[in-house]
């Protein structure tokens, strides 16, 4: 499958769209979650900072030694599970607890089956009224004369249990080390001012590297999002491939049919079943296209068949006068007397005129059927044209001993077209009537007006048309079986039909009790 094919481009486009949508949605989702858990982590640092602030302020006001201060800060960092930095008023570091040790544990022994762990930090006042109970190898500084309860219900606590903790002096959380990764810390930082009793700033308390609450969730969501994106891209590519098949197989069927027609198979047709359900059959547009293709192929087949028949008939019709012309010229060349030569030359001249009329008729017919107009196209009064044609024909009918009558309406009959072509059409019909009507017969031209159409009827009392010849009457070179003894080349009625259809009209022949009636229907132009 070529990369510039729609069968490749459509699935690729679907996959790219799905990937872009997944990236956009995933990015927004991760950003929202990251901001949410970032706010939780910031809130954790804020709560611990507010709880530790009074303790640190009393500690700094007691002016402890640097080692004592460092021990106190590390103890508080353990319980808050954060990194604590004490800064002076200029922002220089006084004490830094360093990163909290995530591997620290709280050990207690309480006998088997204990369900609740309770710890209290009673306050004593052995050193400057501020030193309290030591839980992590150092004194813990708390508020004076206060007990800080630390309690958490832990199912299944037994003797000598070790529990990892993350807590502040006002709330402890016990973690399962196998479930939470305490080695990863939050990137959030919070700083709060420290003040003396006169509300003057004496330094800064900075907390950082707290627990990364949302890290595991973000990691899980990211993995789930990546997996869902991969599945979405694969499903989109599959949907694009299925859609491309719906588009391409009708096109390929039409392409194959076109190639077969190019190779000369004019009988080829395309059969596309209509859509009867999702993924079944071709889309309605392709069904319509295939129907149009089949109609075109049918028309081409008929045109080619007609062309071949026309060539065969034309060759036969042209060959007849050519053969007669050739024969008469040969006979004239071998004639012994001048009278014989002249007779043969006259016959050859007649065949030459017949051949000229035939070729001119073929040229005119080809122009008419190709849509080329003979003469100027304009608005003209059909009544005036018919009266002129009738006057010219009346003398010939009288000389041929035929009775000719005309029935025309008085009002103007405006039509749009070529007056030269319409005149030729009427003359051809009158010539036919004159040719096939014996002396003493009658020819009549009747013009009737019906709403927006005009009907021209040419009636005669001639030899008539056999019923079996009526369907083929307007074909090229067709002549009725009862006309063999009459001159003609079979192009006159074909030219009449081409002229009438070129003016958006219709023509038909009707066989009556005696003679023939030709009826021509033409549309009238609406005039103001």
C-alpha cells in the first residue's frame, strides 16, 4: 500500500487526531492533578509551619546553644517529616535539619491484640521551663504546661511492632512502607516569619521536602493515560482503515471498470450494493456514481454501436453511387458512338449528384447531432416562416397534380431557434409527402396552438408506412420496405428529427387509414 494512498493516509490521519486528542486531554488532566496535589502538599507544609511556629519562637527566645538548637530542629523535622531551616532576619541559615530520614520508625510494645496506640508528650520544666519528653534521642520542645495527644487506631498491633510515621506535633499518620514510597519528597517550600513578644520579626521558619502525597497517584494516572492513549490510537487507526475500505473499494471497482472499458470492453458494468447497515454496502454517493457510470457506459456502447452501424450504412450508401459512377465511366470509355458516350456521361453525372447530396446530408446530420447550429439563432415568427414555405411548395404541388391546403392560425407564433433549420425541416416533410403521394392525391399542412406549444401536422394520402417500419423510421439510411422504387438516401427524416430535438421539440409519424401524418411539437417563447 503506497503512502500517498487514501488507504494509508486515512488511518494515519485518524491515529494522529486520536494521539493529539489524547495528549491534550492527558496534559490537562495531569496538570489539574498536579496542581491539586501540589496544593495539598503546600497545605501540609502550612499546617506544620503554623503548629511549629510558637515552639520555634520560644526556642529562639531562650537562646539555646547551637548543638541544642540543632537537636531540637532535627526532632521537630522527624515528627513533621519535613526539612526544617531556621533563618535569621537577613535570610542566612541558622540551623538546617537536612532531609528527613524516611527510614525512621516508631517502636512500641503493648502486648498482643492492642487495637489503639496512644502516645502523650507530657510537659516538664527541668531546663528553663521548656524541655520536655525525649522520643528521638534528644529533647523535644513543646508548649509549656500542655500535653499533646498522639493517637491512631491501627488494626492488628502486636508486641514489638515497628510503624513508619509521618506527622506533625498536632497530627500523626502511620504508613505501610510496602505501599508508600517515603523516599520521594515534595518539591513544595513554605516560609513563615518568626516573631518575638513585641511582634517583631526575629527570623524565618522554612519547611520543605514534605511527603509527596500525589506522586504515586500521578504515576498511576500517567501509566493509565499512556495505555489508554495507545489503545485510542490503535482503535482510531482501525476505524480509519475500516472507513478507508468503505471509500476505496467502490473507487477501485470503478477504476477497474474504467480500465476494462479503455481496453475495449464496452459491456462492463459496476454493481455496488446500497448500504443496508453500518459497514455494509457502499455509501449512497458511490451507488449514485456507479449508476451514472453504468448509464454513461450504456450510452457509450449505444453510441459506438450506432457509429459502427452508421459507418457500415454510410459505406454501403456511398458505395452504390460510386460503383454506378465507375461503371458508367467505364462504359462511356468503351462506347462506340457519341450518343452512347453522352448517355453514359449523363448517368455518371446523375450518380455524382446523388453522391454529393448523400455526403452533404451526412455532413449536415453530423453537425446537427453534435449540437452545432446551422444558421443564426434568434426569435422569429413561425407563422410567417410556414406561410413562406407553403407558398413556395404550392406551385410544385400544383405542377405535380397534388392538392395542397394550409391551415394556419392568425396570431404570431414566436419561437427561439434557427429559422434556416426549421425551414429545412418543413421542406423535408413536404418533399416526403410530395414524393410518396400519387398524382391526384392531397397534402395538407395544419398548424395548431395549444397553450405554450405549437403543433405542425403534415398529412398526405400517399402510400403510407407499414406498421413494422414506424419504430425505425427516423434512423439513418432506413427506408420503408414499400419505398424501393422511390429515390432517396434515408437521411431526410433523420435530419428532421435532429432539427426538432435541437429545438427541444418532438416529432412522430402516425399511420392512418390512408397515407401518413407527421406531427412536430415545438415550444413557444413567452412574449410580453
